[in-house]
């Protein structure tokens, strides 16, 4: 079944990915002292306590169950969302999801093709809320219903430098694809279009790098340490 014929409802959540968790060459060893010394806290996963934890997670989440990590993240996610148009299976999407997880974005929205290249996400999609929208119109309906302004990121005529605008605390940051950028439909739906000021000869920077810069601009202004 193709992405376009998947029959998914607008705003449908993604199923649990089947790819394995990447491991680090170094990590936390098995919990010392054996089962008798294991912490009783339900956050902890007995399998990880027994075998060690080499997952790519911060030290705070060592030995924690995946569900416990997600629940803890849910308690302090930031009120910005990230949306990405996915018409050409852009390889940058995975990296954008990984950055959204690093900055504790509320949800990542995939617009267009349901399938996307997860390799760059490094399994951070397991800890990040993801929603699929079949098209721009479905995504816009969702954003309007949630009363979230759409901040499009593209270096087109009329866009304003992101470091000079009033970036809302509650918003959706909308990114396009490497090369074509955002579709005309997406740009027309945006409440504001911003760009990253550049000083060299290239016309644009990598899509995942641009997403990281804009997300950090939001974090710099609004995140609580």
C-alpha cells in the first residue's frame, strides 16, 4: 500500500517503529550488585538494569523504560510544534525529528507522504510525538483548530529575518524540502514567513541545518532552563 492510499486520517499518529534502538560504544554497565540492589522505582527497566544501557539517551534517563521517558518528556515539552512537507522522501526529515526531540518540541507533523526516511532520526521518533497530515489543507485545518499560528521558514520574496521578528511562544514552525523549499500552498497558508540571514555566496543552507537554527531561535527566547 502506498503512502497516498494508506487511508490514514488527518492528524493520525504513527505506529511504533520497528527499527532497533542505536547503541553507543560506551554506556552504562549493568547495575552493580545484582537484582537485590536494583532500585524499586517503576521508571527503571529490569532488562536494562540487568544488561546495561547503551542507548543514546541523556544520563537522567539511563535504565528508564521508554514509556517512562516519554511520560517525563510530556511533563515539560515546549509549546512549539514542527511541521515538514514530505513530497519527495527528503532525507533531512529524520534529522529534523532528532533536533525537535533535542529541543523538546510538542509534536512533529509530517505533511504529504506518510512514509519518511527515519535513519537520521536515530530512533528519537520513539520519544517524540508524530502526527501525519495527508496534505497542506488538512494540516492548516488542524493548526487553525488548535489556534496555532503557522510560521513558515523559506528564503522567498517577502520573508523576514527570523532574528528580527516577534516569534510566538505557541506556534508551528513549518519547513520545506531540500531544493524546492515550501510549496506555494504552504506559503499562502502561513501567518508569517521567515528566513535565516546569510552572508556567503550560497543561496540556501541545508534544510535540517535551517530547522535547527530556527528551533534554537525559539528556544533561546522562550525555553525555561
